[in-house]
């Protein structure tokens, strides 16, 4: 006589089938774990069904029913693990399928922009700092003494015509025409050795496409024993190469400034045509950028330095001009308009 | 100054150098050649031709057929110029085969059916200038067949020299030629003929005129010569062309002679019509205040007591060294001339020229310093000779010479080794002596110091260093090597203010703002528009601004930033975030006279030297470095459309700046109208910093709508301006403890009276708690419906932690309860 299947056994088998189907259909890890918790494990439906079947089974069959139940639980665990693995694989595959249009702009967390004059000034300051020059600053509204007289330009000196000056109304004060007053203030305040650069805003009563009534200048001053004109040349050459590149050359041409002697104009080989001649350098291959020279003994007299013991050199050039040359800025007036479209071109 | 290379060559022997070499060496020696114009370059085969007969061209009204004679034969040439001279006139004929400066070689050419062998030339065709008004008419004494180029002084090169103010000697060809003798060993100056003998008249000059020198300080030397029987006419064409090429207008042969004299020696001369001088007298004196004179340019001018006047017996006839008077001007009717050659004191001439705005060729030279010795006498002799040569005048014997205190050549000792030590390169003593000698100095001494005598045409050489410079520049700067200075000691002290400014720059850069710079002088009304109620409303003004809108020194950076904002908006840039770091200027009160010296040194920069202030009582202004910014438009980004900026953006920028610059003890509070009248009354804050009591650091806020409307700024704009001074005393950075035990957070949400500032609640939390580590506000909401009227909802997150143990939940709950009790007690917060 065929043995009829025990009803409890049928219940477990059906449950296992359902559980296996649901595990295989779980679309997410969370859903999978919920299905697993519902059927498998100590609290699950299968365990409960197996327990109920054992309880209901005759004594001699309890063992057999228990074995069937354990096998069912193991199947569920196996199915769960397999589905978990396959879900993980699917997720990894999906993750790796993600793409982005790398040409889209990034989310904006961008820094702003520093003015080209700041870039140029910092580069200049760094180069001279490496040569041991420290920074010195001074007021922009100056006395006639610091701006002219102490620089060997007494009243009615023809050289005063070289620098058209803004004066303050109802006063003898003026807007400094160069940062040389800072040199005077530095020398009045300390004894040699002096090795400073003086960057700052200066003013001249000039207004055309290449001159702005306000601009920036940096002057350097080195006073010590045994300072020579050759040293001046070496420092300017070092600067020019560090700022514009190692192929740059420097030319000193005799000139006249009341506060230096010998005096020189300071020319750079043209940064646009490398000396071949172009419109910017008027086909000379040279660009005039500043003035330089050995400090005049008359200046030392005003600051009470012994010109027999100490010699020194001074130089000065426009930061605006350096920035314009380096960054190819066409018109000096653009530097003072605050136009975002220009400023944004600088980091 | 313009110089003719041909003229230089006329003054020199042994100069074997091309025009270009001359230009290059002059530049390298400090006489910068700023321009070179070649006149008649490539011109050849042009001759003088005499017009014999003229006929109209049969087919063209505007063309003339000209029979020209070249000394041998007569040829017919076609000419299109309107000014063909009558028979006997001399013209320039470019025959077939002739070459013109424009590169064209002439060939016979048919002009409207008539064959023309070459052409008659205009100035521009000869490379003489731009004039094409007609053909060039030569002087009547030109010989037919002669080389026209040689006659016209072609080819020539005109050099435009930039003569520095210390070199008055190079404002004449003679000085430049002397310079060339130093630059080109072998070149020597030719002696200049000053012989008047052939033209001398019977009587001595003293019978014809008198000179009284009353102001020897203003005029150390005055000389006069008299010329008789002058017939004023036109200068010969070569003279007129030479003057023209040097930028001087030819007037008549007498005035032209004085101008040639000025261009030759660099010494200005003046010719008076002797018969227009009352009493035939010259009196050199200070002008009387208000004394009038009509100058050569036709202007009536009033003189002052500082002006030096050349007068006749009655009135001023010239402003000494600046400009002659119209009344005594030499004209066609003049027959007797008084020729002035004088030395005037530079500073006096300069003051007069500046005051009158009259900068003449003469004043420019006297200002810089003329030669009282040879300059005065040689130029007088040369000029008298020239006038006699061209006008047929006779010259009265002798000169009147008033020179009460002769000026001697200066003696200077030069130590050749000092030159070498200063230059950092060897230059032999003999080479140094050669250079100085070629410049006109006399030098003595073989070994050791050179004793040098400086001629008076070099007023710029007064000290040893001046001679060293002469040696250096003639020797050549390019022959000095480039070395680096030896390093000794420390060059100077650090500059905390500059470093602080750069830190602020970096901070604002990192916060996304762009740096701008604007002029320190602005329109006064731009300052007034901000409505300052303190000293900032009264800016310092410039005495001589370029224009009204640049006449006031800024007392704030905001006007410049707002102008930049307007500039950007007008160019379609709507999202603006700018900052500027710069100096502002405020008046300091004028100190009482007695202590003016002390007042100069107070605060800011010191005017160390009492000389700078004494008697003037004008203290330097209070210069303050400020940092300011302006924001307008939308927040950056594209992923989410940018939201409009609000107050929190500008505050965030200021907080970021303070964080970076590590300024401790700053406090924000609502600003008053006096502190920031230009901001919206409900959206403005003042920032203070604790240092010896609270110091105002600056303000921030939203621009007042009325001001915005006035400036045409459509969207809200936000701004801040802070004083940078406290930034340079930033707190040093020191590492603090790192927490070792975990903490615990509690969030707290409640309603509270809307007027209570968040900072007050935060302070109360910190006060009440024993364990608080940090307090953060997470939300501030006020929407009607979400909160009861007059209240706001706040959400806080408070973090508790103990440094020495892990806190239990009970401890944290107890402390949090303490906090909430305190808030209820102090602010009646409602935690429902
Ligand atoms: Zn170039």
C-alpha cells in the first residue's frame, strides 16, 4: 500500500517553494533580507512549520520530520546567500555602468581672482626676497622734503619737470611721484646695511593710453660697504630673468636722475619679439622699463650716511608696466576699471 | 632736441662713422636718440636748372611746358606745379637716370602726348619734408648744372635727441659734436671762425648804445654788440631748409642768424631793433610789479618783481631769457641791431617761464644753465658774423660786456681708484683722463688723484661723483660686468601691515571675490553720495587735478567699488563680487604753529625730519589701509539656478575674512545710521574688535535702496568696508587640545520673541551649561503660520563633552535641562 505523504511534510515543501521563489524575486538587498527573515532563521515561518510538524508527528517519525525540516532550512539559507551574491554583482555592474559628461562644468566652489598688479607685485617681491630684500612702505601723501629735496631736487630744479606732480589744495603736501620717499624714510630710520624694496602706489599728472595718473612702482635700495655698479647690473639681470624667463637680457643706458649717479635707464630685451624688433619695442629690440643708478652722495648727506664708507644702488620700475608686458595687457586704463571680464582672466 | 648729422660733421675733423653708428653711440652714452629721419637718402642725379621759357601744355590747362637750361643746353620738361617761376628762376630738375629717395629712377615719359625727360621736383620728392605745394624754387645765384643735392645739404640725417636736464651743453650742435670726440677717438673739433675784421665799422659800440646791469644776481653777465646798415631779407634757401629740418621756422635773416647761433652753440641770442630802444639803452633789472609788456607772440603780459626784465630807458623790451618784446622786434624796416648775448640765472628764468606758461627754446636753455664765458662771447661773435655775411651789415667795434663777478672753471679732484671701486670694473687712470679731456676738461696728475678743471659749459659737473659718471658713461655701461652683491646683515625689518594686507587678499580670493583697484582720487560728489557723518565727508582736495571727477582723495573705498559695480552692470556683467585693498585719506587737524614739528610725527607715518613741517603746520593726512568689497547678482553655480544674494552672503564673506586673518574678539551688532548711512536701515551691521575697549572695525550691509536708485543699480547689492590696521596684530596660532572622549548632541527647537538676537541666546546657552563644547544654530524661521505672531522659530544643536570622561546620558540630559530652564527664564522661550 503506497504511503500517503504526511500532511505536515507537504506544508513545509510548499513553504520552501514559495520562499525560494520570493528570495529569487527580491530586487534589493533590503527586500531580500525581509524575505529571508520571514521564512528562514530561528523565528521564520519554515522553522515554525517544521516545529509544528514535529509536534504533530507520531513519536517514531519525529526524527524523520526534523531532518526534512533542517534540509528545508538549509535550502533557504543557500538560496538567500546566492541571491545576496547575485544582487551584489548586479549592483556592482550597475555602479560600473554609471557615466558622467566630463565636459560639463564642475559644481562651483571656486576661488576668486587676484588683480594682475597683485600677481606681478608678489612675483617681484618673491624674487627680491630671495636676494635678501625686505619690504618697506610709506605714506602716499608726502612732504616736498621727502619726495624732492632729500632726493637732490631743490625747489626750481629742472628735474622736477620730469615728474608732473599733484599737490593738495591749500597745503605744501603732494601725492608722491615715486616711492623714493620710502627710501629716504628707511635710511633716516636705520643704519647700513640697507636692503629693501618699496612697492607702492604713485601719482603723476599724466594721462594718455600708456600713462595713468595713478600707477604702481617698486623701488629697490641696497646700501653697504663695497656695493658697485656691477652689482646693480647683476641684481637687475637676475630679476629680469627670474620674472620674464632665462633668455631675457638687460641693458643699462646712461641717463640722468638727480638722486643717483651714475644714473641709468634700465631696458629689457623685448619680451614680444625676443629682440628681433616689433611694434611694441619700436623695432629697437629693447623695452625701456625703469631707472637705476648709484645713490648720489647728496642723498646720503641728507640722511647722514658716510658716502666715503658706504655706497649703494637704487632702482625703480613700474609694476603696472611689468604686468602689462608679462600678461600682454594692451591698455593701462583697463587695470583700474574693475571690469570682471578682465579680472576673471587672472587666477 | 633735433640735430643735423651733416652739421655735426661740419664741426668735426676725423669723424669716420656712419650716421647709424653715431646714433647708436650717442644713445649708449646717455644722449638717447629717440628718432632718426633721413633726408634725401638715395637722391642722385638731380641738378640745378634755369627756367628759360614757359608755355601751356596744348592738351592740359594745368600742365606747363618748361624750357630748362642745365648749363649746356635747353630741354623741354612737362611740369604740373602751379608755381613754375618766370624765366631766370632756378629749379631742381631730376633728369632721366636720376634717383629719388622714394626709390624711383626717372625715365623719359609721355605726359598727355608730350615727352618729358624727367621732372621738376617738389620738396617731398627730394625727401626734404612733406610739402608738395609746388616745385622747390632755388636761390637766384644757384648755378645751372650744379648738383642740387649738395646745394640743398642732402642727404642728411636728423636725430631727435632726448637731452636730459643736466646737459644744457648738448642743446647745441657744438656740445653734441664735443661729445662725439669722446665717443670716437680720432674725431676733433674744428676751430670755429670768430673773425669780425672784414665787417668792422669805424665807431666803437659804446658810442651807439649803453648797458646798465642792475640785477647781477639774475644776470651775471650781459654783452651787447651793435650792427649797422642792416638790410633785413630772407635767408638763403639752404639756411631756411636747415632751420626747417631742425623744427625752427625761418623768419628773416637776422632772426634766423640768432636761431642758427642757438642751434650751433646752444646759447640763446636776441636781436633788438636798436632804433626802437628808448635812449639806445639797455637796463637789466627786476621788473616792477604789474609792469606790462607785449611779447613777440602778441600777448600782453604783466610782470612781477621776481621777473628779470630787459628794459630800454623807459620800459621792459624783453622778458629776460624767455621772450622778446614786440615793440623792439626786428622787422623789414630795421637798419640797426643790438645783439644781446647774456647769461641769466637758471632758477629765476625757470620761475618766470613757469609762471607765464612760456617755455621757449631760450628759457629751456637758460633754466638748465648756459655758459657764462665762451658761450656768451663765442655765440655773439658767430652771430654778428652771420648777420654781416647775409645782410651786408657792418659791425661796431667791440662789445659792451657787463660781467661784474666772473665765474671761473671749477677744480675737482678725481681719484681713479674710486671710479673703479664704484663701478666694480677696472678703468685705467689714463683712460679716465682721456675721457675727461675729450669732454673739454683739463686733467693733471699721473699717479694717484687727477686734478681736473671743469669748463663752465658743464655746470652739471661739480663733484667727484659727477666725473665718475662721465667716465662710466663714455667708457660704456655695457663694459661693466654683472655681479651679485655680497650679503651682509639683515636688510630691513618685516612689514606686518603689508603681510596682513596680503593675508586679507588671499582670504577674499579664496571666498570667490575678484580683486580690483581704483583711483585714489575721485569725484567729491561720489563721497558725498554716501552721506558720511564723520570726517570722511570732508575729503582732502587736490590743488591741480586733471579733472573735476578726480579731485578728491578718497576717504572710503566704497565709492570706487560702487563705480566698478556700475561699470560692470553697464557692460552686461550682472554677477559681481569685487574687493579692493587700498589706502584712504582723512584730514588730521592742523596743529597749532608752536608744536607743528611734533604734530607731524603723530600716528601713522612719521615725518622724521623737522625741516618738513616747521612753519607750515600741515600734518600728513591719516592714511588708513582699508579692505572693502561689493557683491551683487546671484550666487555662483549652474546646477541649481543661483539664488539672489542676501545679507548672509556678505556676512559670510566678512566672517571668512576674519577667520583667515585670525582676529579674535570681534562682535557684530546692528549698525546705527551714523555708522553706515549708505546701508539699508534693517540690513546693516557694525563690526567691533576688543582692544583697549571696543574699536570699530567696519561695517557691512545691503546698499540703501535710495542710494542704489541714485546709482542706477537694479538688483540688491551688498558691501563691507573694514579697517586693516587690526589685521596686522592678529592672534598667534597655537594648537589647542584634541578631545579624547566622545561627546553627545542635543537638538533644541523653540519659539522666542523675534527681536532677541541669536548671539544673546547663544551666549545664554554657554553661560548656563557646564558641559557645552559648541553651539550651532541650524534654522531661523519666521513664516506666518509656522510661528506665532511676533515670534521666530529657532533650531539649535548643542554639543556636550567632558575632557576627562565619557558622559552618561543622565549627565547630558541634566545639563541640557539646565540650559533649557535658563532660556525659559531669560527669554521665555516656548518649546511646545
Ligand atoms: Zn619687440
